[in-house]
């Protein structure tokens, strides 16, 4: 019961990142949010990893080349694209595109690693793709051929492509999850510093900006990772991965609570995406080997939000 509560809280915190991030980019740049998010979260995450996982830090740091690559993809690249996208599209649409991540990871595993899936898995991938296309085109699928798709949603496609590559690479990283995340966050803070300086990154200047950044640092960056990894100690990763579908649900609910109505296209597209994810996840757990691979992916498939 506690594990389920922790998983629900983690997804709720990540959902809030879409909603709060959408409000924050109205006055702060993606670089402002990304740099300060990871800079302020780095030390707490390192302490969290040290006391929760007690890793062999020398062994962890020997993996620095792959940790550097993962940081560039998952912490810097994905987060910059996410906040950039939120400047052009709604929080719900961004979350719906992100929900296609699991299906995209399956496709990348097939293309890059030679993994296989079943007909049911392909059906799930197609359903997820159709759901995303409905959202991207506002229900007018012919817009795909005219390339008249919102800039923000195109950036979200780029974001989930980056996260898909991140997940494929992270699958084989034999480092405790929180420690790996903490080191990647610290690397991101250091490597982004010259760019932040060149782009005149600033601290929040209003109370609203300060509260937005505080939420992003405390809840999706610290609390969600802590709850997620504690839950994984007693919950099969494949089962935990299904909770990621709640991100779309919570984002939609938060948006409605804040006064923005959902469209029929968003609802239908969201249902198709979630159905597709459930189908692809189910087929990946059909065989023991596939289940093991899916488990490793679920641990690192935290949606980087």
C-alpha cells in the first residue's frame, strides 16, 4: 500500500512540473529553469543518494563518460526541450506527447538493439502513435502532410526522442538509481554553467517565479525521485512503469482545476496513448528476458520531468 502511494505521489509531482513549468516559462527562459533546477537540486540529491543507497562513489565515478553522455541527454537536452515546448503548447499536450515515451522506447530498442515485439505490441505502438497524431493535429490528421504542427509539440517530439536514447543507453548502466541521477544532475549543473553565464541566466525576481522554481526543485526533482526509487524496492519495475500513465491523467486534472477545459480530441488522443502504452508494456512482460529488459528500462524511464 505504501509503495502504491509513493508511486502515485511521484507521478503527481511530475505532473505538476508540466503545469508549473507552463506558468514559469511565461517570464523565465528554459535555460533559467533548467540551470537553476539542477544546480539547486544537485547537493540534496547527492546527499539523498549517499544516505539512502550508500554507493561506492569511486565505482560510480569510474562510469563518468557514460554519465556525462546521459546527463547531456536526459538532464540538459530533455529538460531544455521540455521547458522550451511549454512556451508554445499546453501542459496537457506536452504530457500527452510524453506519454508516448514507452512505445517510442520499444521502437528504438527494436531498431537499435534488435529486440523483438509481438503483433499486439505493434498494435499498441500504432495506437499510441495515432493518439499523439490526433493531439498534434487537433484532430485534423491531414495537417501532418502540410507540416502545420505547433512548434512546441515538435519540440516535445524531439524531447521524447532524446529521452528514448537516454533510456536505451541507461539500461546497461550498473549504478544505483539515485546515485546515477545525482551525478548526472551535478554534471548538468557544471556543464550548463558556461552557457548560463553567456545567456545571462537570472534568479527569480518575483514571488511567483520563486515559488515556481521552488516547486520544480523540491517536488519533481527531489521528492518524486525519492518516492519512485523507494517504491521500486518492493514493486516490480514493470508494474511501477504503468503508474507513469497517471502523469497524463494528473496533468489533465490539474489543468481543469486551474480553469482550462479539455477538448474531445485531447481526451480521445490521451485514451489511445494510454491504451497503446498498456499493450506494449504487457507484451514486453510476456517473456522473461523481455520482462528483465523492461524492468531495467522502467527504473531509468523516469520521464525526466
